[in-house]
């Protein structure tokens, strides 16, 4: 299925004005509103053959010139039969950045959503086990947010000191 076929299928299902598209080099992107992201992901899996959620990340646009939204979440999809890739982007904002979990569609979303939650504080409604994956459980912040200070907030005073065993 070509990129044009995929866009035609999305336009047919959701309407031509319900999403935006962009392309940079071989990176094809679809930007959808947060309230439609799950339905679009579901359509891309069932009707367009994107059987793998290869990567998922977020970006904090705080203090970014002309940014209208605080966070973007990017889902990098792969059709393993054809090698086609597509990035689906959606935006969420404070004070309560929440998206539906993609875990029912792709089990790989389990760890990917946990990482985005841990680093940015974006919640994924319906995730089976949304908890920290990289930071200690009692860590109170989200270190990839742009308002997080580069030297931390002083939370390191209660983290255990790790030393290399002499050998």
C-alpha cells in the first residue's frame, strides 16, 4: 500500500480535514487530534497493514517559538510485510496530558508508553501497568520536561550511592 493509498483510506474514514500530513526526506507523517489518535492508529493497523509499533517518543515544546501545544507524542509505525513506515503525531497539554493507550493494538506499547510517562509525565489511559521504568519509583519529577532544571531539583540527596566493587 502506497503512502497515497494510506492517506486516501484515512480521508475516506475520517474526512479530509481531520488530519494534516507532512513529509521530510523519507519520513511520512500524519498529525491527528488527540481525541482521534486511537481510532486513527486502529485504522492504520487493521486497514493499512501497520502491524508493528516500532518506536514511540514525545517532545516538550515549552518555550519553542510559535508552538501552540506543550507536548507532541509520536508513534512510529511499521508494516513488516512491505517495510513502509509512518509517523503518527498528536499533541497534549498541561495540566493533565492524557492519551488513550495503544497497548490493545500493539503489545510493544507497554514499555514504550511507560518510558514516555516516566520521562514526560504523559498518562496513557487504559495502560495495564503504567509505572516508572527508568527513574526510581519515588522520583517526583519527569526529567525530559523542559521546565526540569539541568542540575536537577535536589532529589539526588536521597538516592543510594553506587560504588564500583574493588576487584
